[in-house]
C-alpha cells in the first residue's frame, strides 16, 4: 500500500489552466511600463523640489548676510582702539575666509545642480522609452519626434536634453553667484567702517 496521497488536482489541470491572450499580455506590459514611467516622473519631481529648496536656501543665506551687513551702522569688525596693522590683518584674514566660504558653497551647489540635471535627463529618457513601449504594446501610433527612446539616445541627444534644462539651472546658479558677490561686497563695505573717522 503506497503512503503517497493522491493528488487533489486532476492530471490535466495544468493544461486546462487558461493562458493569457495576446491582448492581456500586451495590457500587462503596458501597465508595467506605465508604472516605471510614473516612478521616473515622481523621482524627477522630488528631485526638482529639492533643487528649488537648495536654491532658495542659498539665496536666503547670501541675501540676509548682505542685508545685515549693509544696514548695520556699526562695523562688525575690530573696534577703533586696535592698531591699524591689527585691523588690516584681521580684515584681510576675515575676507579670505569669506571668499573661501562663498567659493565652497557655490562649488558644491554647482556640482549638485550638475548631478540633478544628469539624473533628470536619465529619468526623462526612461519616461520616453516607457511611453514608446506602451504605444507598441497597445499598437498605438508612433512617438512624436521629440520623444527619443533611451536605447537610441547617443551623446548628442543627451546633450540636447540637458540643454533644455539649462535655462532653469542658469537662473538658479546665476542668482546664487550674484548674491554671493553681493555678500562679499557687503563685507568690504562693512570693513571700511572700521577705518572711518569717528
């Protein structure tokens, strides 16, 4: 007597299972690529939100620093009882530190914007590729010329996609650069109050 229990499934159940039709398979593929494109779009939107938050943070930092120094009636630097030599050396050292700080912030910001731009280009290409796959799965019309699938993107096409975002990036970094210069100029103006006759 065999210890094995008889299978509850009929022997021909595997072959009797319904197989997905071509239409169902195409719809599943379209849904899959739609979700991929949706995720790429969400990543891009979140990244752009962080990009603008960083821009406003740096703008506020430089603008508040410059405004505080310009409206101050008294210098924040050493008082007049210091010798001229000490005051000059202190001001030069402070200015050098301020230049290094502004340069470091702008350099980090520039690298951050480059990283954001590169990731956004990749997500844009991913979205274009997924949209093309959806159209193919649903037998839709061909993609417009401005949507290039990722697999067909060469370096020139990637540069073109990057250049489409350069206007926003130039505005953000250019504003930060000008406010950084204004901040340094405000430091110099505030320094001159140290040497003003009392």
